[in-house]
C-alpha cells in the first residue's frame, strides 16, 4: 500500500474531442466530494491548450490548467483518446514521459491506451483496451502484449478496457493507494447515489419527459419555442433552466440530442449519411458533416469506422 502525507494529486488529461464517459469515470472516483467518504484526492483536469474543449457528447467543457499540472501529479489519467489514430502531440508526450520518470503513475481508460502507447511506456509490457479495439491496438503497437481483460495494473502504468471497467481500474488504484476499505467506501457511496439519481435523470422528471418527446421528433424542425411550449414555460425561462440544470443553452442541448441520435444510427445501422442527417434533424448530409467535424473532429464516415464502441459485460 502507498502512503502519502499530503492529498494524492490526480490529473486527468483532456483533449479535443474528449470522450465524456471516460472523463466521468475518473471524476466519479477521484474528484467527486462524498460526505460519507474521507477526501484523499486532489483532482484536476488539464489540456495542452487551456480553454473550451469540445466533447464527444456535443457540448464543450472549459479547462483552465495546462500541461504544467502534470509536473506535480501523483497519478495521471488519460480518459480516452479519439480518434484512436490521432498522433500524440510532442509536448504531451514529453510531459507524460517526464511525469512517469518523476514517479507519477500513468493510467489510461478505454481508448486512452492509444495515447499512452505512443509514449513507449508500454513497450514490452501487457496492456488492454476495449475489446473492439484489441486487434487495432496490436497492429498499431506490435511491441505491446495486448490482452483482452478488464484492466492491467503494472503499478507505474495501468490500462483498462471499455464501459465500466474504467471505474473498476480507478477503484483498483484507490485500493493500492489507501486500501480496500477506502475503495469499498467509494463504491458503496456510488451505489447509494445512483439509486437516487435513477429517479431523477437529467436533473428533473420534466426534462426526462422533454428528452423523450424531443428524441421521438428529431426529424422535425423543432424550435426553442416548441420546447418551451412543451414545458409550459417561456423561452427565457427555458434558457435559464437549461443553463442551471443541464449546463448548456436550449439550442446546444437540442444539437446534442441530434448528434447523439446520429452517433447511434452511425454505429447501429447501415443507413446512408444523408438518411441519418434527415432522421436526426440536420436537414442534409452537408450540415451533419459540418456539425460532426466541429464537435467530434472527424467525419460521420470516419466515426462509423473508428468510433464503434460495443457494450461489454464481464
């Protein structure tokens, strides 16, 4: 077990386009304050170029810290890396290698291994990733022993598969730092929180109902006024509530629903991009491609080829 006199500093490395689920895994374990669990971690997010960072969900997050945050990190998390073929910028590569040489632990979640692999820190070692990416990782980095498993922890470097195995890996790291009991407290707190959250997804039941209504009509020309009428409120009040409860404007939220639908259709069907554009409410393939590139950094066709993540149960 490791012992630290001060808070254990965990830094998540964000990048455009940032996968949201993987980042949430890291925050859930290391960053979320829990009244019933002693706070042992100091969690922050950094990126190469601080400022707004687009995410895979269609909204942006604002990251204030630059790569200098890695200089004092005890653990660095790479929460996904898309597209997986994206080269690792030289500044990030140097910062990760320097952090590791200084004694920091480097861990990747799901596709984040494709960034970690480019540092050379996994050469000659065992690593894993999402099952749908196992063969691709092996072809891209033949010097790595790629295996299909939930996670691999070498103490100084660690990798996980997809879906909730990112949570499993993070809890494993907590157990290594502060013991199984502390990791168990976090797991129990998560279970209790989710039992409450299940009753109020998306902030309120009203927004759940609005989401269901919108998702069934994405092919229509919906307006902000349509959404306000559905909630029996004014556009101004809707804007205020969206910002407060969802963290984005009504327009941004509507676009995020359309993009999410497009992603699902690209992953799960063989429909043409033009057909998907109309079903998701973008009107044309040109508009869908423009939105897709802006939010995800790839074309719809590239997303279909490169970003198909299956749900895996172990």
